[in-house]
């Protein structure tokens, strides 16, 4: 039933050792039945939905490179066992040139013995493709009406397939994601808590989970209705097979891992389709903290793939990506910033007559904060007497931490990019400067709450002081890199003087 695995001390030791290689607990996984059941954690409303008699059938494409045996086969068993045969056209196991023992003849033999009807097919890539081209190979081999992509370490929950194909029957231009449940990498328990309700992104072009937006709360009439999402995590989704290719499949110039999820998300919205999360379809996934495979040539494939997507889809907003990745801005052989030729993708965008990225931001992701648009000021926030600037000191911005100071970097460090918003927040993408207001209390960066109070700051252009809602002034503590800032009684001294790199003014 998806419960956690308890290991003896001895087995735990072995598991810890292997964890480094696999990035999940393979000892525990090997102890669990390949066809284990999981608890039905859907909204109770879901079991009362009735689906049409006739729905499109699906090819489930599972790509893998050197995946461990038990998670791979548990994925396949869960697909076959929990999909109604009339809608499961085939399962395609696309082997992206694995060289791990057991994934060759042994796998072929197991599949032939277990599913003699041929429902599960193995297709092998002649050389390493990376996950993006591997998925396209799998999709080309598929003949079902719908494509469903899965990672090779998933477990499908009860009735996972029906709501996906039912929605595609209604809307062929919808890309549909099941809700992703977490299979704990250590205990291998199937936990019904997905990380968030919809997908977003950071301007560094990493994916983020977001809470359910207000507008979706309003729009949806019931909890079983699909949720429109600006982006997807990438691995688990369904699409009408023909539509998937009509809108350009994937960018074949993208290597190994990363970026393709945002690329297809922006593309489907901008080119007339939708991206929807399906609450009644749930699939577990083992979230691993590192990649248990090689990156040929040691390339930063996430960076290079993201550069391609920024160049093709983001119009002028690509500047915000390059602010985080100046190293990718110029083609410098030393930094390996050559993302290759993407003229075919630009042509695709023209052929499909896709809308602008500005349209996407305004209509699909209106809550996305744009650091240099509709703001009072942005850029470095500099204390002139010391030439120190406000700086995140590279801390994890999903956490709460004390804001720091660092020598001003002339605009080349994204850690020093701050905005003074129209609602008087001093902020980053998601986090705001926050002070409880007591004299000498430190200033923290924490999630923006949007209701002013501790997060309200006003800038006085004449006196160059930043005044907190408590009436106190932003003050630097010590004149050194890594020093902190605090609020103090306003005194007009040099330590309370701040200049914004770009001042636009209130609108
Ligand atoms: C997430 C996605 C993943 C992909 C990635 C961004 C989820 C749950 N997972 O990372 O699907 O979109 O973000 O690129 O949304 N693989 C190959 N060839 C390779 C490398 C990987 O076939 O060269 C396979 C791998 O065996 C796995 C799948 O691709 O089945 C995804 O790789 P991952 O699980 O390492 O990615 P993940 O979940 O960290
Ligand atoms: Mn994965």
C-alpha cells in the first residue's frame, strides 16, 4: 500500500552506500513488490466522475537511461495494472543507450515472459540521445492516439489514465499533466503530497511549484476540473499524438536534461494550446537529489538548453535570463556558451503564428514579477560611501535569511538585483525585504506577502534614505563583504544613504 520500508541496521548501511550512486534507496526498492498497490489519495469526488464509453487510446512512453531494475519495472507494472486495457494501446520502453547490466537481454526476456501479448515494447536508441530526443524517438515509435510520457521511476495511481484521455477527447490542443505525488527517495513510501498546485519558473529558467492562483479558484466550478498551469515539471504528461508533433514535438537541439519542460510550456500556450493539471490523475515519482547518469562532455545542458528556449521564445525578456547567466551571453569558447543553431525553431514559431512572450506573461502568468517593468526603481542598491551593495550572498531564496552586503559588482551579479515595486516592496522575484522594525533589528529576505506592513519601504529621492513602515531607516551594519543590514533611527549619516542603479519613479 505504498508504506515506508524499514531497514535493519545492516541493510541500512548498504542502502546508504548505494544511495550515493543511485540517488535513491535501491535496497528498499528491491524489497517492495514490483506490483505493489498504493492508496487511492484522490479527492473523493474523483471516484464519482463517469467517463465517456468511447475514448482515445494511449501509448505510454517511458524513457530511461541506466535506470535501476526495480523502479523501472515497478513503473511498467503500475501502468499495465492500473490502465483499462481498452485505453492502453501499448507501453513503449525507450532505452536511451543504457549500458547497465540487466537492461539488455534480461529485460527483453522479462517483458516477453510477463506480457506475452506484446503490450510492452522495448525500443533501443542506437546512441545516447538525452531525455529530450529520447522522448521524440519514443513518440515516433508510438501508434496510439494519445501519447503519455513518464519518467522511469513512477507509480501510477488508481484511474490515472481515464481523466487524461477523457480531457484530450474534449480538447485536442491540451497538454495534460497528472498531479505528481512524491515517492520518498529514502523510505520509498508513496506520499500523496505533491509539492504544489501549478508550475511557475524563475527567471534563471528553473522550474518552480506555485500555489493555486486565485483566478483558477474562481474559474473552476468543481475540484475535479483541470487546473490551468503556466508551466509543467516536464516528465509526466499526455498529449494528442498528432498535436504533439504539429506544435513541434521537442527542440532536437537540446541535450541530456533540462529546459525542455519550460520550452514546451511556453510554446503550447503561445501557439494556441493549453497546459492543464488534472487533479483526478495522480502519479508518484521518485524525486532524486542528483543525476545518477553522466553528462557527455560535461556540458551544462540545463544552461545551454535554456539559452535556446530564451532565444526562441522569450523575446526581449531573455534579458532577465541573461542577468542570471551572463556567462551564456556571448559565445566564448572558454565558457562553452554555444547553444547551436536554433533557426529551425524560430521558423516553427513563425509557421505556427505564435503569440509574444509578453502575451504569455500577461494572460497566462500575470502574477509573475518582472524585476524591471512597472517598478519604481531597480538594479543595484548601493551605499555610496562604502561602495557596498545589497546582496543575497547566494543564499537559497526559497528560505528565510538575513540580507547581506557585498562590494558592488557593476550590475554583473544577479545577487544584487533588487526592485522597489509600485506597492513599495523592496524585493527579488519571490522574496521581500522584511523587518520587524525594532531598532537595530536585522533585515530579512522572506516570501512576499503583498500586504505591506513589515515589508513596506519608501525611498526618498532627495535625501536618499530608505524608510521602513516603522519609520526607521535602512542602515548598514559593518563595512565588509558579507556584512548585514538593519533598521535604525534615521540620522542622515552616510551609512543610511542608498542609491538605486535605475530610478524610474512611481506611476
Ligand atoms: C525533471 C522531470 C524530467 C525532465 C527534467 C528536465 C519530472 C517528474 N521529471 O527531472 O522528466 O523533464 O525535469 O529536463 O517532472 N533520461 C534519459 N536519457 C538521459 C537522461 C535521462 O532517457 O540522457 C531519462 C531518465 O532515465 C528519466 C527521465 O529521462 O526516466 C528524466 O530524468 P530524471 O528523472 O533524471 O529527471 P528529473 O525527474 O530530475
Ligand atoms: Mn525523474
